[in-house]
C-alpha cells in the first residue's frame, strides 16, 4: 500500500469553468504523438483542461485492465482520461505532455519473466535507457507496478520506470504502488487507488466527490441486416486473417498452425500430461531453443452456452459495442461486429474470478437488495468487504458463470457484461524442441489443468483442455492452433564448450528437450560440446517420467553427460531435485566455479525455483567456503552475467 507523499502533493486553486473546446488537449497531444505535430502550434487554439493518460505495459491483460479502470475513474472526478498502449505512440514526445496544464501520466507497468518489460513496453523501456539527455521537467507522473514476489526481480519494470522518470526530471505526484500477484493483486490495486485519487484531486484542486454511479464506455448496436463477410468470427486482428494468412506473424496476426502430433506423455495416473507438435511449414516463422510459443485458446462451448441460457439471450445476434467517446483510439472492447457467441468464445475471459469493479458495476442488476449489498461490499476497501471477496470469489474460485448461478436475482444485460469482462489472453509455453532439428515444427509439453472447487464445481484450464482436444484430424479437417513466437533470454551459452546444468522437474523439462536436441546437433556437426547435466523430477518412475526414452537415449549417446532423476513418491521419504543437487555438491561446485558452467532452472517459481536457489547458496557455503551473504552475492553475480537463468511460473 502506498502512503501519500505530502511533499509532492500541493494544493492549487480550482480553475474557473471555461467553454468546452472542440478538441481536448489530450486528443491533440495524442494526435501529435502519432503524426509528429508540435503541441506549441496547437495550444494557441485550444483551451487548457485537466487530462490524464494511463500508459500500460501488459503481457497478460491485467495491466491494461487496471489502466482502463483508472482512465474511467478520471471521468468520475471531472477529468478526461484514456488508456494508451506505449507501443502505439512515439514516447520520445512524452515531454510535450507537460505543456498541457494540469496533465498527469500514469504508468501501469507489469514485469515479465526475469525483470523484463512486457512486449508492448519494450520500446518505451529502450527509450528510457538510451536517452540520458531527455528533459521531462514539468511532466507529472505516478506508477502502479504489477509483479509477483515469488520472482527474483519483483516489480522491476515498474520500479525502473518510477526511478528513471524522476532522474529525467519528471515530478512524482504520488508514490509508486506495488501489486503482488502472489498475494492479492486486486486488493493491492484497490488500496493504492483509494489513496491515489484524493491526493490527485487535492493536487489539481478538484473536488473529490467521485461519482460512484455506473459509467458505460460503450453503446450496443444490433445488426439485423449485415453482410456476414464483414463479421469477425474469432480473428485477433485483421478481418478474415484466418482465411488468408499473410506473414509476418505476431500477437496481432497469429499463424494457424496445424497439429501434427498430440499424444499423452504419462503412462498412468489421474493427470493428463501431453506432447503436441505444431507445423509451421511455409510460415517463415523462426524460433530458437528457449523461446516461448504463444497460443490463443477458445473457451469451452458448454460454459458459453450456459451463460447464454442463464441470461436468456440469443448468442448468435450480430452486435457491435461502440465507444461513446468518438475521439478514443479504442473503438471497441474486442473486434466488432461479431456475435455474442464469438465474443464469449474467442475474445472474453469467462473463467477467471471476476475483479471487484465487475461486481460493483453488475450489482445494480440484482433484484435482491441483499445481493446488491454483498456485491458492493466485496468491491469496497472495508476489511469485511475484502474478506468476503477473498472467501466468496477467490478462495471458491467462482468465475462469472458461478457468480450468476449462485446469485439467481442477478440478471445483467449481456452487452454490459461483455463490456466489463477482460480480454481472453494468449497462453505461453516453453518450446520443447530445437529448430536445428525441427525447423518446421514447434513442440509443446503441458499438463491439463482440472480441479475441484469449494463449491463442488470442476474448473478446467482454458488452454490446456482446449489443446487436449486438438486432435490431428477433426471430422476430416486438420486441427489448427493460432500461435506466434515470443523471443526469450533463456539461451544456451554462446560457447558450446561451456558446461550446462539443467534443472526442470515436471513440465519444466520442456525447454531442456530443445537444449538437448541442440547439443546433439552440435555434436553431429563435429563441434566440441561441454558437459550437459540434467536434473529431472516427477512423482513416479512408472507413471509420469516424461520423455524417458528420449532422455535415456541422450545419455546413452553421450549427449547428456549425466541424467539425474528424482522420483518424489516412489519411496517413503520424498525426494526432489534439490536433494540430488545437494548430493552432487562437489561436482556441481567444480562445474560452476572452475569450469564456467551455466545453470538453467525451469518450472514452479513459488517453491521449486526458490528451493533450488537456496541449495546453490548452501553449496557455495559448504564447498566454496563462503558465508551466507557471500554465497547470495555469488549466485546473484551469476544471474547478472547470464550464467544462472530461470524460466519459471507461479
């Protein structure tokens, strides 16, 4: 929770009311960013106003969602704001925002991977790093950072933006907010936001009334007579892009890759672990070992149909949701025109627990006053409200369908629900192949997510269950997966002679299958290859020993110098990969300290990755003769040098 910085909050007298200009300063500023006009030339003909731009760096959609909520909040306080993707603007013109009186730039910045910026904030990050002479004096700003404490570089991007903007002369109006997804990110955001707005109102001399009535951003238009060739059917960007595929392929233009292999990896057990192969022949897509493949899943048709039934609507009506602000650069919340069925299937997230703002906005549609009261209470910052939201929504993992089922008096208009639900995001998987061996194929290793909730329901992971059902041929047609490649820093050493130590239990084995294939290819080319050591872990040898044949063959052929496997439940006392590391501490220390080995860790961030790192600290102490602080610094230096890399998830 951020405390109000009394030194940076100054009171200004309220401005006299003036006529509404034809164009707001915010519109002119954004226009200038796009076309390169000088604000100085435009300010002469426009009236000063209070304007807020919320830039977001978002990989999974949460940063963008928070930015939209803040820009919508601005309207409640008599200001004009909008959410903006830094990738779409020339951020080198950011200093011009200071020429608009009473302006504020808010940065909702998520951290991705090992302290990296999100894809859409990469150029902005590079610009901040490269422009030491930039003068941002006069620019008012604040930052809300989104991260996860289980990661080594917690909220690194948000902290960097906050620090760097100040270094370049910008004025911090309110302290940075730190959101922790390992705890309760929504609660962190609400707590920060509730202190932020009163401080901003005081700074700008605006009455902090904060009208809490529902504000619609989009209006519904039903199309009764429309050419169906102009209706979106699931495309992410360009209309008909799935029918006529054109490279280059990226997040806005995914490639439809045919599924050529879909097989179960585990021999037994109640889980389903799978190996898929996607054909990228002719796509011009290139990838390297360690990269991620992003796939765009679709929601379960059973859930979609249930939503239609409970709301009593025809899901096949063609609609558009049009922004009420004609000057906004975001015309629709998702590709339009489309049908409700397509929106709920391809574009909207209907499986995650709804955030508090969704509950608040929907409360008005509950006919039972008690339901209204509870929904508004859950959206409040009161301790009892937070506790109710935690227990009734988060702990019970109720998605929007479960909320509607358990509150029978709640009957929202489906168009408002579609406006409020977040976008369905791409899912990322570590690629389990090497392009040296498989230039036209991308391999995925994943476990199907399915679990029982406290309400007695069965929740299923969207992407893994969708992938599980992607048969090689479906009614005579090839099954396809919309995908693109996300480049990674998880790379084999430049020098093939450097030893590598790979630690990847469970599906954390994925990138190492690519590494092993690549080291095998290098050997086939006659290259000298350093020691290649693998630490894998699973529950039972005869149940979920993934890629057993491939790994044992690699060891037999000398590609793997060592293959060490921990079976956690095949004996009375549990055995994990960190126990094997400790067992081989002398050999590992020699590889790391004397032979310049590179360490790679892939898998669970919350427990495994932490335990592995602690084990290396202990090895540095015991074998390297260091005290704990020295051991910690030693491992951190390995990370800085790129010799200790992690590809982890929580």
